[in-house]
C-alpha cells in the first residue's frame, strides 16, 4: 500500500514561516504519512530538520535544483523510526 504524501510549498518564505506551515500540516497527517516541505533557503531547511528531529520523527533532505525538500515520516504505531 502506497503512503500518500502531503506537500507544503514554502519557497521564498523566511523562518519561521515554513516551520509554522509544516506544523499545521503535520497536525493533520495520519500515522505513517509523509510530509514534504519545499523551501528555498538552507536556514529554513535547518530549522525544519532541527524541529522534526527533536520531536523524534525521521527526516530526509533532498536537493532538487535550487529547492531543498525536507521529507518527514510520521511514526506508525509500533513501527521503528
């Protein structure tokens, strides 16, 4: 079964804008869901990564051209992260 991905387009926003948008979307994300936050600055990406790691979520970074994609995996009950 494929997990649906939720995207947040936060290009051009300065911190804490991308984090605020991501928190709102993350609150509505189902267990096992994937959130992809697309930002255009390393500062915004670093802030997102720091926050999600502090909350115990698995995070990946993907560079796509000038954009930085921060991919967050919400925890499934009983699943290893």
